[in-house]
């Protein structure tokens, strides 16, 4: 069992499971605006790291790219966490995504890269339940600021760019199945009604039961 999995097991077994765990390592590469590879010297282990709550344009998704804005997002993250720099990844008991990447908040000193990307408008807020309500609320404010000030993806130059998750679906010729919740009103929507929820308030659920258990409901 590798280091991260051991840490996650310990968290799950602990009565203090609300506490976060962390990894500190050196940046080996920045793939795009939401994915890095780090090496943890103490364990001589490499980890692919995914920014929690952030979805940036695709540099290369099965040979397809979202172009200049994707490169801008990647370069922005690389400017904050250049190759060779030390970062800390803070994660909880949901600290690994379905692709085996560490999913967390990326810290360089007192700078949280996730928030900086959202503030710059270089990514969409992207939470699929389970998620921390406090973190999602903070990120929502950051994303709203980017939209209100027409930064990055929300500027006239890039406003026609597909949201990254929509881009991935189009490349695969698929339609998303996740339900969309409004973080503020707790209303629930199907994918075809996504435009009824501001992008800075969208959160996602895999099914209706999970959404309802967490206070989200379709309007009658």
C-alpha cells in the first residue's frame, strides 16, 4: 500500500476524520491548469495531483486542445508553482479521484493555487459530491469575482470557450449525467437546465438520492 493510501486509511479509521492530511513535495511538471506531478522526497514517490474544486481548459484531451486559454491556465499555475518548487497538498478522506490522482488544495507558502486560478478566471468551480461546504462557499466567491470582473474565461475574448467538462463530453460525443445543484438556493437541475444555475454556484451530484440527502431538491 503506497504512502497516500496508508494516510487515507488512517484518516478513515480515525474518530478525528474531519482533520486534513497533507503531502509536501517538489513539482516535477505542470500538465495543465489543474494537474501537476510532484515527488515526495521522504518516500521517493511520485504523485499526480489534481486541484480540488477547479476545472481548467484542456491542453490535451485525447489529442484535442482548448487552445490558448488552456495554455494560459497552465502557465499561470507554473508561474506560482514552477518546476523544482515545493508545494503542500492538503486533502481529506476523499483525497483521491477516480483516476487515482491526489485531489486537494495546493499551497505554496501562504498562497492557495486553487483560489488564485478561480480568481483569475482561468478555471470553473467544479465540485462533485462529497465536498466541504466551507471550501465550496469560499471558492464560489472567488469564481463569482472572476465572472463579475470579466477575467480570463469570462472576458469577451474567451467567453465563447466551452466549459472544460462540456468540452470533454463533446470530445467523447457524450452527455453528462450528473445532476446540478445550486449552492445558494439548494435547487436541483438536470444537465439540460444548467444555464439556470450561475457557473459560480454549480455543484454536482451523481444521483438524486444523494442530492436530496444533502438538502438539494427539484422545484415542484
